[in-house]
C-alpha cells in the first residue's frame, strides 16, 4: 500500500543508506502534517549525539531533546537521524551545535514552535546543557517561546550522575 508520504520522503525504507561524515543539513526531509488543525508536540530523544570539540578534536557526547509543534510540515525521523549523525566529525561548540540544529529544522519545517536541548556528558568535570527555542514570529508561539525560555530551568532536573 503506497501512501502519499512516499512522494515526500526518500530515506525511509531505502536499502542503501549513506551516512554523511560531515555536517550535512541537505539530508533532512519533511512531509505534510496530516493534523494541522491541532496543536500537538512531537518529541525526539536522541541519546547518541556526537560532535567534536573545535579546539582539541576530542569527541563530545550528548542526549539531544528536540520538541516541536508542527504547522504544515514535519521532519522525517530517519532523515533526522542521518542529519544528527552528520555532526560526528563536525567541530563546533555545544551551543553552536544546538543553534544550528534549531535553525536547520526551522528552515525545513517552519514549525509553530520548536526547542532543542543538548545535555552533554561532562568533560573536565563540567557538563554543558544548552537550550534554544523558537516561536513563529508575530504569533502566540513567539510569546510561548519567551515564556518557556524564562521558565526553562525553574524546576531543574535531578542529576543522575550522567
């Protein structure tokens, strides 16, 4: 049974998957949201994110949480996996990686709201957890993003010695 989505996504179900060794937003694919009349969150938990420190070349590891409220388009999960994998040999600071991910997904989907939260494992005794978000300008989602940003760490997580 073929679905309309087959015309929109090409990575999913492909028998030949190429893993880009360098940062590559072109692998991202989107498809039409079947429920644009409803506000709802889609959340991705990505516990195997890896990038490189731009100064030392050492690997950085993180769990990335991507949550968004779609508008007309949504990101296809396999393409997101390949996109995140493309950071493996990419040298950038934690904050820059999270902002790039947010920017690329905003460009791809034009969501109502999106947030990207990186929880990096400690190096040198310090972990860095950058949180970035975006609400569609001149909509209620812009105010929603401001509120979530202000309240983001109001109730911090219980650290489980990660």
